[in-house]
């Protein structure tokens, strides 16, 4: 029996700025955003990342830099900037208060996730970028790790609330830093289109909810050794929208 190749993928949402910051707003992190990124870095400091992929917007790159600066095992990992990971475009609502987008959606009789402002990017268009990124991620990880014997062991038990939930030392582990609206579409794509397994007792309302600032999601991708491609992958969600690091940061203040 062939042994499957297993890849751990941890997604982190970068910190939000004031106003609606889509792909048309390429501003640096706010002070609060930097503090949240530091909290994320401290939370993940013991985990080893073999690969790092990040949106080409500067706030995402700054978040990745801060996370790696606090990491004990991954300071020399190459950071790959990928425009496929950039935030959803909000068209004419870019840079305006979030309440403006809510009012536009309300006037159209839609919820915010379903509504596309004029000149904005639809969820289906975002999904196409997510699909392209996932295919690139799987192919690159398989080529770099699965061919040289770095094979993943059996999946662990249910999450226990620790930073290393679902992680094994020998498995390739990618850190992916993207954005909130993008991540919301990504989780739905993984669950609905790729039939990703979800945690026991998980509520879809939580799975598909807005990701908190620097919220974390983790997925395990298992590939058949003979077909290391996305269509053949078995994907399992370990957790979504985790924000334990933010709670810990507040307790330290």
C-alpha cells in the first residue's frame, strides 16, 4: 500500500485597517495590526514552517515578516509573494467605512458576503484565484517535499486547543498569509467544492463566518503518492478562525 504525502497548511488573516481595505488599498499595518501580528508570531513561535506564501499587499507581507521574526525554527524560509492571495476587490467601496458596504448590500437586499459593489470582484471570481493558488501550492509542496522522502504520518486526533494541533514535526507545513474576505471565500471553497472534512460538531455558521483580525485556520492536505495533484487530494480542516493568541495578548496587558 502506498504511503500518502501529507501537507499541513496554516492560513493567517492579516490585520485589518480602518475602513474597507480591499486589494485597491495597499497601506501598511496600523499599530493595532502590528500588535496583533506580534501576538500571532508568539503563538506560532514553536512551529516549523517549511514554506511561506503571502499576498503581495504590504500589510500581509508585514504580518508574515513579524510572524517569522518571532519564530524559533523558520527564520531562513523563503517568503513567496503571490498576487493570487490578495484581498477581494470591493470596487467603489474601497477605502470607505464598512458601514457603507453594509448599506449598499442592504439596499440590494443581500448580505455583505453575497453583495458585490460596482466595479468589485464577485465571490466566484475570488474562488477562481483561490483554486489557482491551491493548485500552485499543492504542486510546489509536492515537488519540494514529497519527492525527497518527507512523507506525512497519520493524522492526529481531534484538536486540543494547542498551537500545534494537527502538526507533526516531519510533515511539510506551509504558512499562508492572506486577507479576511478572501479567507471567507477560501474556507467555503474548501468545504463545499473540495469536500474538505470538518471538525466534529463544527457549525457551518462558524466555518463560514468572518475571520477575526489575524485569525488562523489550519488544513491538512493528503496526496496519493502516485497522484500528487489537487483533484486527488483529501483535505481535512483542523480549525478555523482561531483567535487564542489575541486572548492571550489581552491577558498580558
